[in-house]
C-alpha cells in the first residue's frame, strides 16, 4: 500500500475511534445534564406568605453531591417515612407563623439554614454559596 493510502487508513481509524468515543459517552453527558436540570428548583411557597423578593433558584443536585441529606433535612428519617423515602418539603413542618410544635417559621428556617451553612463554610476558609440577599433572590 502506498504512503498516501496508509495515511488515509490512519485518519479513518482515528475518525472511527473518535466517533465510537462520542457515541459511548454522549448518553452519560445527556443524563448528567438531565439530572442537573431535575435538581434545579424555585424555592417559593404559600407558606412564606406574601413574597417581597423573587424566589431563589436552588440547585438541589449540587447540594446533594456535597452534603448529606440530614444537613438540610434535619429530621430526614421522619420526612422519609412520611413521604415514602423521598423526603419532604420544609413547609411540611415549618409554617408561616409560629407553632407550639415547630417554633421556627418557614422563612426563618430557610434563612437560618442556608445562610448559616454558607457562613460556616466561609468561616472555615472554604468555597461557599452566597450570603447576600440579592445574590439568591434575583
């Protein structure tokens, strides 16, 4: 075979390998993107009462990859039992107004949990999420 024919054969082999890699990895990339999109949610609830700020876009997928469920769902076993292992929304227990059983209202629970965790990470010298209102509420 001539040298031009050998070069053509090598190029075809490279194209074949590249195509095979693309075909094999594309479903994983798409499923990862779908998973990320599934995990993005707007934190809004009637339990907040009147909304004075835009809802927060919350990346649940990002948080669940770096934190244990119990960090946010502080009574995960109770939530899990009530909701067939899927956990529950904060508003299941925390309401707009104070309650004898759950003395922390919903809005306070969110702010204390989210900002508190982000502040802790910053105090530890680690990368963290936002702590200023306008960064979350946009």
